[in-house]
């Protein structure tokens, strides 16, 4: 029987498939026999083993149950499912959940921690239509956003500073009801005791020190972590000497942006135009 050779170093999906095949072979099970134990077809097992199909969380959890591997498959599957995210972002989030202060600057789209479920669903639905991600990756993105938002509800709550480019407010996503609810969410966020919210208006022009999305974390020990993003790649930086200039630029952005009160007033005016 011809078997496709697997290279676990090729990708997270290949590594997952190699481990699945190895444990299956150790037990002397066929793909159909493993599929019967896991509640799926042997064809599905083959597709996951060879990397043609990414493992869902349910699939990984089922594999852990069948092989008695704790949560090893489930944890490994996260790296596979997050391939729709830019490099460095999953690691950034592991720091975000422990940060004392979070600073975000976003352009064109609402940051994930502020997206309503309807807004996030509309964004991902369009990405699926374009073929940029699969339906399964869309589901994982939505779960990922929900997990990030849940993590911000910890005690003590982190200080969260958000500056949004005006384009985030002007770009329609979904229908009018979706945008209205999203703008309402921003107003609710601005009213929280641990947040600062500002808009960088178009009229800032060339006074804008940042043009691409930027995330900066201050950890409990006061060390700094940054994540900068472009259209094709993301870069995580943990060296404070490299992050400090970005933090300076962020503070300059805040100084030029509209105040929180004026930013909320801008959103209120936009909502009148939507309704």
C-alpha cells in the first residue's frame, strides 16, 4: 500500500498528522478503525493525517480521548487552526492575557477585543467568500476573538488604551444594524473605568506618527512587548530597546488624537446618521 510520507517540520498540520498516524500505527488500527472510535470516517482520518484537512477542536479533543493523551492533540491543533492569523499574533495573545497595560492602534477595522459577534461574523463571512480562509478557520477566528475578550474581564483588570483611525468608524461592515451595535459597543468601552478611548481623525494628516496597526503591552514586571502588523506579515518584539521608540510614537499619536469626550461625540453623531 502506498503511503504518503509525512514531514512534521513542514507545517503545524503535518506535525499533527504525523503524531496521529504514529499513535494509530502503534495500536495497529486502520484509518477506518480509528474513525469508528472517533466518530468520523476513515477518509476524514486520512485527510487530517496527510494535511489535506485541518483538525477542528472537536476532532482534536476526540483524538485525545481515544489515545488517552490528555489535551496534547487539542493544544497542538491550535497552531494548525491559527494559520489564518499572521505570524507572531498567537504568541502576542499569550502575553496579552497577562499584561497590566494594553495599548492598541488600529486602521480600517475594529480591533478584535472590541468587535461585536455580529461585526466579527460579517468580517469573517466576507473572508470566506473571497477564499482567504476556510469556514473552519472562520469558526476558529470567532472563538479566538471571544477568548481574547473573555480574558480582559480578569481581576485586576488591565488598563486598556485604544486609538482608532477614523477609517475604522467609516468603513461599513455588515448591515446598518451591525454597524450601529458596533458603534454602541465603542461607547460602552469608553465608559469603563479602566479604559481610554480616542479617535485619530483624518484631519491629522501628516501629523500622524503611525500608519499601520500597532499593539503594545506593558507586563506586570514593567517589561514591554509589541506587535506590529502589515498586510502580509506580523512582527512580535520583546526587546524593550526596540519597543520604546514605538511606545513614544504611540504617546505622540495620543497627544494629536481627539479627546475621549470628543471621540464619543463623533461616534454619537455617526450613529444618528446610521439610524
